[in-house]
C-alpha cells in the first residue's frame, strides 16, 4: 500500500488485522465559521440517550425511513466464495481478488424494533482472506414516492459477479428487483480525470444514495465522483472530485439547499483531515467545513444543525469503539453528541427528531453482529 485506498472499506479492514462561491440557494449556515470549524472547541452535549433500537443485522450500512414509517436498512451481507479469476480484471492484492455470494439484503424495522426482510439474495462480496475478508453488499437505499431503490456496491465482475454489476436497482413489491442503472458499465465507459491507479476497483465501491425531486444521486469513493440517475435510468456525472481534490474518498451525502459530501480520506488516519464539501446541483464545489475524521454519515435537522458521523477518530489505524457523532451548530460550534461507537457506517434522522445509526457496520464474521442505535436528546 502507498497510503492510498482501494475502497471505502480499507480503513476498517486494517483495524480488523490489528484488532483480532457555489450556492444555488441561500444557506442558513454561517459559511465563514464552518469553513474554519477545525479551530472551534468541541463541546460535549449533555442529556443524550443512546439505546439499541434493533439487532441481528449483517453489516448494516445506509438507512432511510419509508412512507410507512418503518426504518429501512441496507445490509452488506456475509460475502461468499464465488470467484471470477480468469474471467475479468481483478482488484490487485492484498485487497483483491474478491469473492462473492448472494447474501446481502434489505430489512425494515417497525417502531418497536422488530426486523423483517424486504429483499434478500442480493450480491455481497468480500475482500481476500489475506486482507481479512471484509464484506460489502447493499450500500444505501432511498424512496422515490412509494418506490424503494437500492445502491449496490458489492457486485460487478471484479467483485465475483460476472452477470450482476454494481447498480441502482428498483425493489419490487414482492421483494424481487430489477436493474435501473448499470453503474459498473457507466464507470468503465466514463473514467474520472485522476483515478488512483494503485488502488483502483473496476466496478467501484458505491456508498451513499440521496433522492431530490425524484432524481437519485449517488457517491462513489474509489473513483471519486457523484452522479445523478433518473428513474428512467439515465446517468450523468455531477462532479468529479478527483479532478479538483485528488483521491479524497468521498462517502457521505446529504442535501440542505445544496448537496453536502463528507470524505473518509486516506490511510494512515490523520485526525481532523476529513472535510465536508458543498456541491451545487450543477456540480460547482467548495470545501465547506473542516476538522473531521473518517466521515461516513451526514444529516441536517430542521434547525440547520449538521450531524457528522465519524467511523474512527484516531490517528494511524482505526480502532473499534472510537466512532462518534459531531453536531455542528449554525454558528459553527462543534459538539460531541455521542462517542465510543463501534465502526458506525450510516445515519439518518427520524420524524421524531432522533438519530438512527448503523453500528457495528464492520466487524467480526459473525451473522447478526450489526445493530441499529437510536440517539435522542432532551
């Protein structure tokens, strides 16, 4: 490794080895303070309650509430053993070659925390045994009206699936699915300006999905880009992060008058080296807020407070129980809302004002290890 990442998952993988002028709409945030927020004091929030909302999940990732009021969860699955060596280009060692299996799923959780399956037998991959067999599958989910769409990150020929590309898929009412947009093919035909050749995945490692006005927007960390996808399947690039910022590993996506994107950044971790980027719908961008670490989630509330999910706020290797949520007030003041999370990977806000977190989103190869936490404040 040369200090670059093959995917969004390498930071977590390394820890397992050691462990066992842009605005198109006026913003309500204070730009000058946020841009310099790395220098502001991190003040803890009191009267915060963290409870386990649901358990028994397999590598939970992105979250969204459906029109039925249930919480929907993208699950990475448990990987598999199917190989495409000799069939197509592979991800280079030590991370590759990948193997795969149809073990990923989408679940929904009722208000009392009962989990049920919405769709299963979706593509799930795992890195090489040499690198720990880290799993990915369904990365994120979004509703457009009453229709559920899912973002696949564990598919594609380089991930062990010769006939199932990374894609945005439509989930049918009976739990079956149909492909909306072939993202593997699109990336291969539309390369970014500055791909990281030492850490390159032919099919990408898509991470976040967001809908706006019936259009789906997706962020891909390994190539470093954001695309828009219509419900008819048309794909267009919004921004090539690699062209302006290099290999920053963009991950988390949220919308608040403009798009906001958080980045994981590269290894080894340097605490405070991740940013939040503001991206207009037309693709203009700027560094909006600084001083974060390994960002994997981002959400705003109706008071214009920004919540940033950090996977691990350590220097060097990531470590379990060092994830946290940072609350950023409109004034730019940072507050530590929750600390000591175990590799959190996704975050959303409910209509009740509570935050819901995919915790243990990466971890030991134990079925059902993942959980959803509920965070409330008084």
